[in-house]
């Protein structure tokens, strides 16, 4: 059985809320999500996004030994190719997805049809197909393939497929279709997951099969425009283990009856302020896309969620959330990325070394940054949970707001090579990375 | 200075090139090279040498490079600040000309450096000529000094060079080839990017004890060829995993070579090594290896 229990909801401190947006900070809660496959997840918590089954820059042993990542967000589109045309090897793999990607046994796996955030496909979805982007181009993913993959691959959590229009403002008919298809696709998934009901066994005697937790998508639409779909969710609440969103606003359309389900935000690219706003609205799980974006840019995170009483700062002297490690001022700085940090990177290396590795475009730079950045986020969520349990959430939240700048720094250096599924070229662009070495004879030798 | 030779200009003073960081002109002299290595504090330091490709037809330039390397060695020894705690290795040059090599060995051995490197090789020369140079040098070198053949890393080259009397090697190939998706195994090198591995769910090397190949039950990652195929060229973690395997394989190969020498059965170790790669099909054995091993009394052709 997959269960979720809310442990505590944040108490609203009247003095503090007077300065905050009304209603925005009252729903923060801690909870515990028990997954049928044996994982216990304290919430609010985060999942690390993966690319082709790995948390970028981290081999599975590094993930296990040097991070506290409890769960990963894996997309089926990363395992299917447009060409060669053949049955995706993953479908013929005799074991589970977890085993295929050598995921540490202590990490839970969430399966989604698409990456998050993902590249919008030019071709619209159809009644039976979802448009996806593979490493070599766009193609269709038949919904029935996704549904049967879920059974074979045994994820711990599986997301329902949502039909998101590939235009910015879909028309009335398209919106109706979005809700209808999402509902139909969810039913297909639930039908397959619960086929045989509670009687089904895993072939080892009469042990009930450990079913994945199904999270139903909430569409990025106003409440009224997905009313029938939401009602359908309420009717099927027994079969649902959670809800998944792509926009902040969608949180507010959740009907009262579904409020007890864990809520996952699958697309967090804005940073910690965005996370806190969503925790305040009662979101429990976060797929933290911003961590990888910062790591790729060579930026080290160093924000802390704490109960410290800070003097309100003016915009000018608010603290940075993170620092660009490409900056030349770190060339001889032998202090750790963050003072007092107990992550592998900070215990073993210093800023000058990381900056040197970036400058040399050595892969180790991004490995070390990813380990540190994930640790910062792990501590952040740990403190958010503690603040709710100990009753200082509101103080911590408003303190964070006045203490830190709103935006993440913008990267100045070169990232690792960008790939097609991360970046869509528009044609006519110059080279992103210039060659480092130049010929001595090419006219640059005036100084010699 | 063999790497990126086209981008540099060599004079008696040193090597001129443009900084890869900001394009500014740089001059690397033997003295500056020593000062850098002294401040790095490496246990082994390498002299600055003048190297040209062994395949160059310019005999005169080859002679000049060899003599200059000897002169630069003297300047390096002179400039080396911590001979008591850092070991400076000379680098024998002379291309594929065995007489030039002999002259260089004689001159450099006189300087009595703590270790001796054989340089300039592994630049695309014929394997038979490579073996002749290594053998010519090792025959003349003192027994009690480490002999380091620079730039060598193919498993066959390592095993043959050890037989010819070399002790140490360095090479970018095992890790670089891992980044390209090539696995070095006891059955030869496998290009895991090939489509035939897409659905191959066996470990990279069945006989390997590295963290990547060991099964999860045995505390490893249980990575399959198919998963490396899936990651290669797309996610760097694939390069990390395969690098772990390739480095482990080579370290393990050399560990086994040492044990075989100590146990006095290196010849049978060599035979088993080649047998496994070429499925004991003697017609497939590379001629250069058979010939080179013959010169030191290892006969690959006998049962």
C-alpha cells in the first residue's frame, strides 16, 4: 500500500502574515509518504531530475556515497529513440528500470513519460499518442506502450500522462480535449496498474503485488475548465496516491477532497523562493530542475533556511543565493565552496581547484559542484521540515525572503556540451565553445 | 614537448606557444619547467625535451633534437632546486634510429638521474620499430633504475614492453577511449557505441572485478553494456563509469603482470593474455608482438 499522512500543518503567526500575501503561507505541512516498495519519504522533500537515467554528472556510486538524494525523476522518453526503428532495448531488459540504471537501492524511482522541464514538440498529441523528444528527434510514444512499460519497469511512483497543448493559449475545443484525454489516459494507466485488483500476486505465492503509487496530473488550466476531470479524480481517489503539477497556480484548483494527497511540483526551475512559495501552498514534493541548471553554469549554491532573526535588508545588500565559480577572484581562494559545509566537495576541495577544473573544462568540476549543490538543497528541505514541526516556518520563510536576493546569478562561463534534448537550436548561431588552442602561425604572433 | 607541436616553435632557448587561456605568447624554458615542477612538488619530474615525430624523414632535425634534449637535461639538472626530495627523470630521444638512441642513452646515463624515460614513441611508428627502440634502450640501461616508456597504454604494448624490460608507463588512451565509449577488456577493446550492444545486458567484462562490472549482489553497480551504450556521448556519467572500468582493468593487468614476474611465470602469463584476446587463434596474433617476444625468449607460437 502507498500511503500519505499529513503530520503537521504550519501554524500561522499573525504578526508575520500581515506583511505576506494573504493565504499564501498557511498551507505548509509536513507529512510522510510510505511507498509500497518500502520507501519512507518525509515531506516537504525533493527529487533529483535525471537525464537518460543518471543524475547529471553523478555516476550511481557517487549518488549513493556523496549525496542524500532520496528519489529521482526518470523520464521514459530518455529510453526511446526515433532511430533506429526497433523495440527500445529497455522493453526487452529482463529486470526493472531501477536495475537498468544501477540506481542505489535506497533511492526511490519516479517514472514520468517526459522529462521535466521538456522541449515542446512541434507535432500535437493524438488520442493514442504522446509526442516526445528522443536524443535523435521527435516521435510518438503510444500511451499503451507507456502503460505497459510501467508494469514491466516497476517504478515506485508513476505519473499519469497529461495532454498539454503545444500552443501558448489553446482554444476552447483544445482545452476540452486536454481534459478528456488526460482523463482517458489516466484510466488506462489505473486499469493496467490495478488489473486483477488486490488479488493479483507477484508469482511468489500469495504475496500481494507491490503496486506503484500513481500520481494524477492536474492540468495547467483554470478550475472551471477541468471541472469534469477533477470530479473524475475525486471519484477515483482510492486508486490515486498523489497529484502532480507543472505550474504554481494549478495547486489552487485542487478540490478539497483531494487535499490529503501528496502534491508534486514536477518543474521547479525558479529556485528556493519558488519552492518556499509552493511549500506555503501545500506542495510536498519538488523535482528541483534549478539545481542542475546552476551546476551546469558552474554556479555553487549557498542558501540556508533558518530561524535566525535577520535585520531586513534593502535590495542592494541582500545575500546572493549562489556564486558563479568561473569568477577569476577564486583563482587562488583555497576556502571551501561554503564555510562549514560537510559535503564531500567542501571537505575535500577548495574554490581555486573547482575554478581551475571549470577553466580546464574538466568534468570533475561539474561532479564536485553537483554534489555540493544537491547537499545545499537537501539541508534546505531538512530545515523547512523542521521549521514546520517546530513552529517557526513563517519566521523562516519571511526571513529567507528579506535575507536573500530573488534571482539566481546568471552564469558567465561555458557549460558542459549542450545536447539536443536540453536545448533547441534556432539556426544561424555561432559556436558556443571556441577552440582553446590557436596556431602559432595564424597572425596572432605579433607579440612574439 | 611532443603534444601540439604545430602550435609551437622550438629554439635553443625553449618552446614558444600561445596560452590556451588568453592567447598571450608564452616561453617555456628548461629552467621555467623545473621551477613550475618544483612548485607543484611532484614526486617525479620530467625534463623538458625536444621531440619531433619519430616518423619525420628529417634526419638532421632528429639529430639536433636528440643533442638539444641532452643539453636541456643539463640545464634542468642545474635548475632543479630539490634533488633530495623530487626525482628528475631524463628522457631518451633519437627517433627510430637505434644508433642515435644509443648515443643518447650513453650521454643521459652519465648524468645519473634517479629514473630514465624513453620518449618520443607512440606517435604512429611501426610497432616492430617501437619494440626495437625499447629493447635497444633497456639493454643499455642500468638495472637498478626505473625505466619509464612514455605514452604507452594499449594492453598488448604494455605486456610486450614489460617483457622487453620496461617498468613504467603512462597513457591518456584508456580514459580517453572510455569517454568515446570503448571498453578495454580481457577479450580486446569493445566499441560499445555499436548498435549490437544496445540490447546486450551482460557486464562490460565478465572476468572483471571493477565496481562497474561487479554485480549488485557483490557490491558492484552491475552496469550492463546496454546501459553504457545508452549513455555514451550523451551523459558524462557514462564516461565516468567506463573510465572506472578501463583504469581498473589496466591496473589489474599490471598487478597480475607483477605477480607473474615474481612467481617466475611471466611467459605463460603473456601467452594466456594473447590467447584470450585472440581466442587462441595463433594466426591472428600480431606479428610484431610474436617477433618482439621472440627476442626475449617468449615464444607465442608454441603450445
